[in-house]
């Protein structure tokens, strides 16, 4: 632990091996947290200028101790912020994560680590990274079996077309029982609308079983 803390200020950039990193770009690490070890490792490897911890609104003793340890140690070296979120509401957590990403200065390099914390929180943070694909540099996971290993996760994107985005917005803002109802509110040809609906259903972003509704994935994709 002590050795890791001494290493934090060294900014070990070569492990992340990203050519766009420069001295003028501040690095931001957004990480889920329960136990302190994954965050300490990720911070040591990256050497961020800013660390944003996703914690629970209702914290148990172990999480509180982890937060205090990180604030007392890393907080002396870098900027550390704590953001409390829900535990199991993936859409609410992802929405908060997107807000965090959007708040970072445009030139900052944003890294995401989903190792610690609850699985639902890790999934929500990863989905938020997909929703802001263009802002996130890398998504990392540190396997428990090998404390020194880094698993780089795919930087996927929802990659929605303008028509798909419009449809998601309309469905989210109104109640539509049928595609015909929606067609009256969307300036698309019938063929384009049906094709877009089929694509969104195939992506599991909308459901048509009880009228047109966004799935949780659809609510996140439109953020």
C-alpha cells in the first residue's frame, strides 16, 4: 500500500501507451469504488490529475473506510471528488455518469475504471462511456486474479442515426400505442420509420409489446 501511494505522483503514462497524451492534457479517472485497492492500483498506473469516485448513497462501514483512506492519501496528491449515486438503478446511475463526463473540460482525457463497487454501478458507468464514446479515452478493468494486469474493454458506441435519435426522443416524450401514432409526430416516410423501428428493436433500445416504449438501454442511449 505504501509503495503504491508513493508511486501515484509519478504519472506512469507509458503503461497506458496513448500517443495523444500530453503535458497540457489533464487526465481524469472516473472509478467505481467499494474496496480501496482497485482504485489505488488504477490511480498508480494512470497518474490522473483528477479522481472521481462513484459511491453509494447508503454506505456501509467498509465503503466509508475506503473513501476515507483514499481521501486521506490520494487527496494529498491529486484532486479527489466523491459522487454518490443509487446502487441498483442503472439508468439513474448512467445519467449521473454522463453528467460527470459532460462536466469535464473538453481537452481533458477521460479514463474509466469499472473494477470496484457494485456490478450494477460498473455496468452503468460502462454504458455511460458508450453514450459518450467520443469523450472517453479508455475503459479498464483490473482482474482480481492478477493485481498487476489491466483488461482493456471495448469502447463501443450506440452510433445512432439522426432518425433513430429523433424516434427515441419522441417516444420518451409522449405516449404512442402504435407506429401509426408515432408517424403523425415524426417527419419520416412510412418506410423509413418502420425500418428505423425495426433497427431500434433489434438493438433492444425500444419495446413494442405494450405500445412504443424505451428500454433501459434506450433511455441511456438517448442521453
